[in-house]
C-alpha cells in the first residue's frame, strides 16, 4: 500500500472494502482537512488503527530547526528509502508560505546552490510533495497557510508529472488557489511549454541568475541545452497563455552577476516580458568560494533596476542561522551521518 498521501481514492476504496461507501469520503476529506487518522473520531476506533497501519506517513522528521523568533521553521525529512529532503515554513506579517522540495537532491548542477552541489538521488512522489504542505499547514495553525512555493530541493519541471499531480491535489483537495501556487524552474523549456497548456494558472518563477549565455552557461549549466533565446520565447508564450505575471529569481554573487552591465542586461529582458525581479542575497555554502553581494551592493543593484523601469524587490533572508538555504541542512546531516 502506498504512503498516506500517495493513496488514490480507488486504493483507499479497496482498503475500505466492506465498509460503508461514505467511509472513503470521510477518510479522504479528513486527511486533506489536516487531521491525523486518530483524530477521525467519526470512524470506529479499530478502523482508525487499521488505517494507521496501512497508510503510513511518508515523512519522518530527521531534524527540525527554528529561527527568526519562531517565524521560520525548517524540517529535514527522511523518506522510506533513507533519502533526505527539506521543507521551510515562513511566517510574515501578512501571509504564511511554505517552500517544498520536489526531488531528493538535484541534477541541475548549479555550483552556487547547496542542493546542486550534492547531486541527484531521486524524484519525489506526488504524495511526498503533498505531505510536506500538510505537515507545514498543521504546524502553522492557528495561522492559515496561504502560499506554496516549489522552490525547495530539486527542479520541479524535471519531475513534471508528479509535481503537477501534487499541484492539482493542493488546489482541488486542500483548497489552495492556483494564484497562491508558484513553480520555480532553472529553465526547462519543454516543461514551461507543457505548463502553459495546463488548466491551472499557477505562477511561474524562473531562476535566471545571468542575462547573457556566456555567464549563464557557467552559473546554470542547463542553459547549454536551453539557451536564453529559447527560454525567453517559452516564458513569453507562458505569459500570453496564462495571463500571469512572470518573475525572475536572481541570486546576487559578488562581482559575478551584480555589475552595472548585468543590471542593464537583466532590465532589458525583464521589460520585454513585463517580469518582476526577485533579488536574492546569496546564502554562503562551503563548496562555493565566491561570496554573495554585500548588502550595500544589493541595494544599489535593486535601485539600478528600478531606475531602468523594472519592478525589483529583495527577498528577505530567512533562517541563515538554521542553514535555511536550500540543501544546507541536508548537507550538514549527510556529513554528520553519512549514508
């Protein structure tokens, strides 16, 4: 039997064979209503016990860390095969957001990214992705979890079918609006094209990091397969099909992609696509020697973009003290407890 949130309705019905038909809806809606199996008191106690044995959770907490006066929580989850993935819950004054992983590790090999430095283990199942959101929503109560960003470990569009199955489950069964679901990609052009044809108008964030092919080939190796011209055409088509604002993620690296010339190149692209630019002060990682841009340069770069007619903001760094950058907590755990 699959894990708790990988079970389909048909599999659940088979498990409940001999029970009244309405039991399937009770269990399905209960689990997606953020209740644990033992809390489904409308079910007979023996049935709850049987379901708990038959539908184990996919995630086991290997580590939990909290910072920012409790406003940021990061989990390192161990999966059934020993794979490790991360989830980050972030509370802001006006919203609560969870950042989820779609893969254990990542094959994109971006050198400045802690996850990319670790290589790729496997794709997550749809249920493993959904369960991250459920756990975070349970932990955030009484605050309501309103936003889900697929910006954790892995490349969502390289695990397209399972990621989209999770997106549909979050929308249809957990009731999270498509406008509050954001998929991030380093530029998997076929995935962007497929996403443009989906019925749910989710947000798209592109991890750009460089606005010319020479530098992007170095920072984001997948650019060698899908160069900027192809990526930007796909983004343009997505924006036209979905009528949603596009955003570019830009990790600022000192003297690498924070020069005035970088701002000018980025601004030209952002204006063409009417895109928002989200600037990210690079979190330090042990295996990438170049530091992130200093705070004063981050502000200068933002102001340069704004002066060039681009809507640009700086993402607030959350949880640096708890290895909150994607992959850092996992890297620490793997070094302490090698698999």
